[in-house]
C-alpha cells in the first residue's frame, strides 16, 4: 500500500450471535514498539484471559499515521485465534479490512492477533496505534483498551521480553505488592542493573518490557527477581542462559520464570483439621475414655501412623489438630478412629478420600462429621439373648418327636443359617439356646424357630421347617435388643399355639370359609367369575402334613357362588390331632393371583376354631366373611387362648440365689451328681481339683440360663483315666459367685 495522509484503517470482524457472559471485562493492550525505517514488524494486540467468556466474534478498529506505518496483513500463528479459519482480506481504495469469525469460543490470554506493518516513516517519527473500536460479541464482555506508541528508531534493536510470573506469585516467591520487581539482565546491559524492568499492565501475570538490546549478534539473558530487600533471585533451572539471534526488533515468546510451570507449595504449610465426633461418641463407637484416638492420615504422612492426632480441648465434641501438610499440591486424607486395642476404623462412606488444594498458605478446614454421619443410629453393643420355646404342644399335636427331631434358631444375628441347635431343659419340653448378638441397642431383631424333621422324604422342602407364628400371621418374630449379656426372650410356644390349642385325636371339625371376591374384579389382573376359580392355600406346612395333606395344596376346598353375588363359600374337614388355628390365603386365575406375601406381620390370614367353654371343640365352625385383599398385611385374628406365664415356666423355677450343693452320693464310686443353681443368665465354670490343687477335670464351662441344674462326674481326669481314691474338691465360678466343696472318691 502507498503512503497516505492520516486515515483510520479499520480491522472489522463481523459479530456473530453468541451467549454473553454478563459483567465480565477484558483488558486489551497494544504494547509500545520501535523499529527502524524500511523494516517490517508484527505488532501484537494483547488480551487478558478469555476462558469461559464465550467469545465467538469481535469487531476491532485501529487508527495510525499512514506516513509512519503501512498495514500489510495479519498473523494468527502463536495467538489465541490460531484455531480459527483465516479471515477474508479486502484491499479497497486505501481501506484495509479483515472479516472473520469462529464457531468455538476463544480461550486463553496473551497475543490475540498480530497486525503486520511496513515501517515507512523516517527516524524519529512516531504514531499512536489507537483503538477506535474494540467490541467482543455484541458488547459483552466489555473491553478496556490501552493504545500503543510506535517510534521509528535509528538502527536500534528493540525487543519485547515476556515472562509469566503466575507460579512464582502463587508460591509467594515473587511479591510485587511488597516491592519485588522482575528485570532482564544479559550481555546487552552488562548483566546488571534494574533499568530493564518488566511490568504487568493488564494484570494477566505476564510481565513485559521492550528494550534496546544493542548490536550483539546473539543476545544472552536471564530474568531476575529483584527482591524488596535488595537481594536477587536468578533463574537457575534453565540449563544455562536464554538466547536469541539479534535480527532486529522482535517480540519474544512468553516463558515461565525459571521454566517452572508447576506450582510447588512451600515446605511448611500448616492446616487445621476439624472433625465432629459427637455422633460416634453417642453411638459408643468412639471411646476416648478407654484409649481411643481420632487421627488424620493422608498422602502427606504416608496414610499411616498416629502422630496427627486430633484432640478436644474445649469438650465440644469437635476434635481438632494443626499439622504440616508438606508440598503436595492436592492433599488427600481421611479421619481414622484408632481403637485402644490397636485396630483402626477408617471412614468408608464419604465416596473416596477427602481432598483440598494446598494453597501454600496456612488454612483451617471446615468442620465435618466423622464419615459424614450426622444422624444418631443408636449404640452398637455386643450382648447375648436367651431364646426359649415350649415344644409340648407341638409334640401333643404330633408335629414333633423329641427323640428324633431337632430344633434350631435362625435370624439376623446368625444370617438365617443352620447350625444353632436348642437344647431341652431337663425335666421339661422347654428348648433353649443362648445366642451372641451384636447390634444397635433398641433395634429390632427378627428370628424364627426351625424344625429339623428326621423324615426327609415327607419334609422334602427345607423351607417347610420354619415356624409360621400364628400371632404374627406367619411373619418373623421380633425382639428388641437390650445390648446386655443377660437378656431373655419371652418364653414362647412353638408357632404361638398354647396348651389347650390342640384339637384331640378322633375329633373332626367341619370349617366353612367365605370370601367376598368383588374387590378382586377391579385389580390390574381382575377376577373373572366366568372363567376363574377361587381356591384356598393352607400356609402352615406343619398343619398340612399333620392332616395327611401336601403343603400348599390348593385343591382342598371347592368354592361356589350359588346366587352370583361375588361371595364364595367352601368347607373343609379338619381332623385331630391338630392345632386350632388355620393360616391361609385365597388365590384365583391362571396367573395364580394370591393374597399376602413377604416376611413380616400379616403375610397370611390367621383364624382360630374357638373351643367350647369346657375345652372341647365343636363339630362345625364358620369363619367370618373374608374380603379378598391382594397386599399384606392380611387380617390376623386375635388368639382366643392366651399364653399364661405361670403355665410356661413349669419345669423351670428361677432361683433367688447362686448355690452349689453337696454332691450325692458322697462318698461315691463310680459316679456322683452335683447340683447348682443360678438366678440369672451367667457363664458357669465347674472344675475338679486334687489335694495338690491341680486341675484334673472340667464339668461345666458355658453360659447357662437361670435355673437349677445337675452335672455328674465319673471319677475320670482329662486323660480319661480313673483317678486314685481320696479327697477331691469341686469349685463353681458363676458371675460374681464362687464356692468350693469337698467330696470323697472310693476305690
């Protein structure tokens, strides 16, 4: 282009539709530049960080003296516009226009674009490169501009130096607020002085300065932080000096000070950790009084050790500790309860590790609950429960044989698995078992008794062994855990059928069932009277087998609706010996739509044949009308015969005190019997000693329910040999009771 009078030259980029980020401001700067006449230069337009501002278009207009500079084009290489397409260049009658846009938002800071010029003025000429217009998108984000001054030099090589000080600012190594400056020193200034100071006009942490580097063909230099106290910090990790060829005025690329682009926190950074232990204290999970500690473990201490212990000086349940976290940029950690027995409880419900950024400055973390648990769920304790059940009725009804069958207890405390057998209390049909339990005090524990029948041919389905307690409608039994070692479950009848609840041998009762099926006609799979059959499913397999039937046989009762009103009736003959209760459900249709289900209260219907006042049973019995009900709980009729506590404890009288009786016979040969009593659930240990005090036999070593017991000794020691005749001692230890007595063995 030829020289012209002073004329605005506009670089215009059409603004495309964009989503603006309102309230943001971008700093746009043209640095001061010098070049010799007859040379070509690229003048950068500098911008602060555009990341996240959704810049998709811009409109730039600059003016300058055409007698000094002549615009020849542009360059995107190394700029934030490098990924955009080249704009269209129009050179029309002295007007120089650039038109372009991008489809993705611009990100980053530094050189936005280079404007290329030929220097056409004479030495000493100057011009202001002035922003006539600078608009992003349609005005948002706003732009704050700073014009640049251009001077035609007299043979000088003016070089723009650029150093990124962001890392050193974060690390507090470079503190301009305290008076620190960053300067350039090299062979062009005798490697000394602070005249070549770089500054940060646009606040983007890139410090720049344009200086005459003289005539040396190769320029060697370094950036130096000149501290406010007069000391210098030179770059020392760049492998020597920085260098470039002195080819005239130019702009050097941005580099990090000392080529350090990774933030390194200072070695001594102290962080205060705070964890709220109130919930774990209430739940007795954390017991500082017994020696428990709460510590912090993370990547700053190798995830181990107890040196970073938090304490509670003000007794507010918030445990705090201030520790040196070192130089890791991101600190990962967890709070750990270190138990008095040496075991550890780690947080495991926080979705990984806790983390925070190491800012290089001391900080205090917010208070968090241990394991993010801010809800009290109760006190977890280890205890024991004595379960006991009266099997007399079940034997009277022909459902149980004490000599062939066995009884288990299954529940949440043992995973509902087999192996925990109850033992019959001597002289009674009460079976008992002490079960260790760990759980939350006040929580509900579910359980059932399970019959192991010897006849596996008859009892082919293992699930048939579970009782279906009638007062629970076949659902699980529930006991509230007390968290003690001497809790006793209520003494219960098997399936909650008491004495008197047995229809005797030879007695037949004809029972009438009636069900209203009208509600079933509006269910998602509706009952169709024209095609569907109503059936009754007996749900107690023990009852069914006792009747000589197959459990869950749905062909027992034929239902009819003689008047077509949707109410169906059927009868069933029940033969003794059997129990007086019936558990059942109604079913219909090809899809076997069946009432009830689940495992809790009311999974089955429950009704009773009420005995006469003299204890006998009627020949016929009609149950009240049932209404078909798909979902549990189903109706559970109140048992007409109540369970009397006095009746239940026959065969077991709870002693008032611990006792140890004299063995009988005494003297003895070959066997003697020892009687002892315990008033509460206790661990009982009875051992035999010789005259020298040496232990020779253990007769009892287990937890026992309240009661009076007998144990025999056959005169043999641990090896199975019969001992010599003479005086022996037997000693009981139970709870806080102990007693020793003497016996004489004759031989």
